[in-house]
C-alpha cells in the first residue's frame, strides 16, 4: 500500500490517489502479506475473487 500525505493512498490498479476512506483492501486469505488497495471503480471491475477477502474500512491505517 502506498500512503501519500498520511490520509491519501494510491490505488494499486489505476494508480490514482484517493482519501483512505474511499478505498478498500483486497487480501488473499492464504497469504495476508498479499494485499491490494482498490478504489471503488477498480473494485467494481475486479470484484472479490474466490480466496480473497475485502476490507472496506481501512481508515485505522492512516498515519
């Protein structure tokens, strides 16, 4: 996850920058080290593949 200015993050798919409250975190269930931040538009394109979980509220990660 690329955090920009403490409360902004970069979408791992489209590389645009969004407030951390507006993105979701896609995690692989078998490997918690594999995670991707996705904006709403990219999430709707990708969905949640089998074997992955989605965390919509990641605001606690803002620094």
